[in-house]
C-alpha cells in the first residue's frame, strides 16, 4: 500500500495519482494503474473531478468525516460551526475519535458536534456508535464535564461507568472498537458592565482575558436590556452618574450576580435610594461593593478588584451546566443486542399491542420476531 494511487483508492478520496506524480517519470505507469482501478467499477471516476461532487463526509449531507486529503475542509466547517455556536452562546459538545480498532467506518481524528437538542453534525462512526455518542454528549452537557467512551466488542467487556469514563459493549457485526472523547463546550459566562468610565473599559478588557463574554451597557440601552438564560454577572461602574438606575435594571434580572463599584459611603446612599424607590431589602442585599474599602487605587486596580470578586463568586457557586432541551431525544435499548437506539431515526420496530420495541438493525428485529413466534 505504498503507492499513492493505491492509498487514494483505499481511502476513497481519489482514484487517480496526485498531480506531482502524474508529472513525474512514472506518470505513464501510474495513469495505467489508476485506470485499472477505475475499471473495477466500485466507484464512478467522474465523481472525483466533478465540481458539484461532494465527499460523503460533507457537512451539507449531514456528515463530517475527516478523511485523508479532505480533512482540512471538513475540520474548517466544523470549527466554523463551533465558533458560530460560541458567538451565539449555544451550548454544544465536540466528539472526537481518538482511537480505532479495525474494522470501523470512523478514523482517528473524525469529529462531530452535538447540540443540546440531540442533533449531531459530523462523523464519528455508523449506527453502532452514533446513538451512544449523542446520548453521552447530552449527559456531558448536563453535567458540564468531559467524557471518554470506549465502545468495544460485546464478548470482550461488560458495561461499566465511572467518573468521566464509560465502557460499553457493542454487538455490531463489524466487530470493531472505538474510543471517543466528548468535550462539552458551554457558553462563556456573561458579564454586563454598566457605565463608560475608565474602570468600566478596563473591566471589560480584563473580563475577556479571563473567559467572560463582556458587554458594556450604556444608559440608553438599559430600558430595553434583555438577558438570556444562563450564567450572568453585572458590575455597575458608572462612578456615581446613574448608579441607582443601573442597579435597578440589573436587579430586575433575578439570575444576575450584581456588584457596585463605589465607596462605602456612596454605596449606603445608593441602597437608601433604592429602598425609597420601593425595592425590597432582600433584593438590595444581592448587591456587593468589592471596591468599597479601596482608597487611592487607580481605575485599572479598581477594575481588577471588581473582576476578582466576580471570579470568586463564580468559583463559590460553581459554573452552571448547559440547559439541555426540555424534550430531548429519548433513547431506548435494543432488547436483542443491548445497543442504544434512537426511536426517531431507527426504522426497525415491532409493535406488540400497546408496546413498541425498537432495534438497531433488521437482524435484531428479525431475531426478536423469530423468538416471539417460537
């Protein structure tokens, strides 16, 4: 398998030698060899050269296989998708094949992105591995922790789970094995910075460096401010210009953790004004004043102290896991082989009075029907 044309035919990426090889001294023999491969008839030679032809792993077809020679394009499309989800705050999980035991339809480096509704885009193997990966990706998103999955032959191991690792048996006819690493990619926590002071600008820049999605909120935006679900923090850094209005806006979002950059005396006056406006003491108690005892500090130092307070609060309460779709896919178990099955995609089922049984393949369905009628 040292010849490039043989490797290309084996990998299904091309059936003709590379341009460099065609121009070399062996170009005639290589063309003849490639022509012989084309005559075998297992792949249409014109498909390789057709501009409209798409590799089986093209994301437009719902797959994402990182096959040799096309991996850069597939990876780029998946990573573009990840960047899009990150920008929009959409939780997802990245599944990567890290080891294969032949025969498998996946290769090391194959990837897929799974969203919180259970949808998979990419390629990490066929029907024996995909439902398991989707199920465990939803678990990783709900727990906020990565997961390593070992999918091995049914006669080799028994199903077992421990922290961060799952061993699952498969009765897939191919008999191959896969190790797949699932990494949850949760949205960065949101930090709303109220004000246009130097401290507000410094706080926004520092927050971006420490893993927050920082957003400066102007006075004009406060009346229509919308905060989506998820982890969120707010720091009022108006330096006395409209502290009360900004705090009233921030406190109107119950899930926000709220801080005020102000001296102890100024913070007390602001609390009194909020009480006068009718805000209850329990709500006002949510306000922290991290810079209240700092005297003579620069704007950058005050911003750093405020951010440190936010980070401490986040570590104290812990990062929030992703909000998984309230009506996610309900996976079932194939009674014959024990594999995980998605009822929404599997065409193999048997209806027995008011009970429906789902199967991973036609073979398992036939075995069940045969045993039922025996």
